[in-house]
């Protein structure tokens, strides 16, 4: 009875992770299908097709990849923490590069078409999210991957880092939802209320994004799925702290 409970917990965790990946990948694929089928596909020529890269890059980079970067600490809970940190940082790096491409695309199209920038709620939320994402990534590098701060400061900042990561994921999904709605109102406003097929597809995309976000937050915050403490890693951490900061291993 006691042995079956942890096994059932791991099975449920694996199922939930699998569902999250299905939702995330489906969101990326459906974004591509929507923009390819209804908005003319993709290009890099300052045309509306270049603009289509913006939502695709945002969903792929700032939602799916960022969510998976957060999830690696739960999925690889038995791997060496340093390796997981590197994977976490690398996935975030790819998310950053892809999101930069998406931002360049939208500003490029706006400039060529003489469309004003940064006037809508979507643009304000999106830019704030992107700036905070960059800050979070840089600070994470300085505190954890290539630490330049003391161990007590890293320990104090860690809960804030985790909290900000989840907040950023929620902000990214919220920005995507406002962007989807804005795009539909700009392009199919007369037929949107008539359940036009494009509008239905985009609404389904929004539901998938919300489902992905809710499941990610659940997996990350559920105590049962947290990374278990590793005595060897803690011992090495205390030893390193003693050598670098001159503190006693028994000090609080």
C-alpha cells in the first residue's frame, strides 16, 4: 500500500507532463495552421506574411519553450542539478532568440506600413513581458548558472526567481490572448460574431494556451512533484560555501 502510492504519484505526474506537452505542441501547430491557412503563410519581406511570424514566435518561444524550461526541474528531478540548470538556461536562451525574431518582425512590418507602434493594451503587456523576461534571464545567469553573488543572497532570491518565472508565463499567455483577440478584430470583425471558422480556430488556440499554462502552474507548484533534496549536492554546496566565504559548515 505504501509502495503503490509513490508509484501512482509518478504515473500521474508522467501523464500530466505528457498532456502538457500535447497542449503546448498543439498550440504551436495550431498557430502555424491558422496563420498559414487564413493569413497567407510566412515571409520576411515587411509584408503581412512577415507579421505572421510574430504570433508564431511568441507562442513557440515565450509560451511553449519558456514553460518547458520551467518544467525541466520537475521532469529531471533525479539528474545532477548543475546539468538541469544548464538545460533550463539553454532552453530559455532559445526562447529569447525566437521571441526577438518575433518582435523584429512586427516592428519591421509596422515601419514599412506606417502603422503606429505601442498604442494598444496588447503591445504594452507584450513589451512589459518581454523586458521582464530578459531581466529574469540575465539575473538568473548571474545568480545561479554563473553565480557572482553570495550563497545567502542566492538562497534569498530563489523563491522570488521561481515566483517571477510563473508570473512571466502567465503574462505571456495573457499577452497572447489579447493579441489573438486584437488580430481577429482587425481582420474578421464583421464575421467574428457569426462563428467564422477562423475565429473558432483562434478561440480554440486561446483555450489550448490557457490549458497549457494552468497545467504547468499546477505541476510546478504541487509539493509532491518538487525536486527532492539531494544530500550529496547539499554537502558539496556547504563545502563550497566554506571554502569561498570562510563560513563554518555548521553555521546557520
